[in-house]
């Protein structure tokens, strides 16, 4: 549920359908079977999906470059000591 909410909140998807289904769970002890609710969430790509993915990849690449630069600077600083 949290992943679906995050995708919708960040405009990657929209909720298409949310439903619950009751299933019977066989008990491992002698107490008998029990019923549990299962949640099914169907998402649909939002109209902005590809634009958002492009922006996400650009930000990720920029962050990776910054991380590599910082790691290189730390390595150079320890090599000089």
C-alpha cells in the first residue's frame, strides 16, 4: 500500500481499482481455519509517467556524479596525509 501511495503522490501512477478479497487460511495448529482480508491495488500509468521517469533519471545521474566526486576527493585527501 505504501508503494502505491508513493507512486500516486509523485504522479507516476493513478489508482485504477482498489478491492479486498476474503481468503481462508489453513491453521497450523488445532484451532481451525481463519479468514484474512487481502488487498488488491491496481495502478495505471499517469500521463506524466515518462516525463517523471526522465526527470528521475537525470536527478539520479547527477547524484551519482556528486557521490563519485566526493568519494574521489576523500580518497585524494587520505592519500595526501
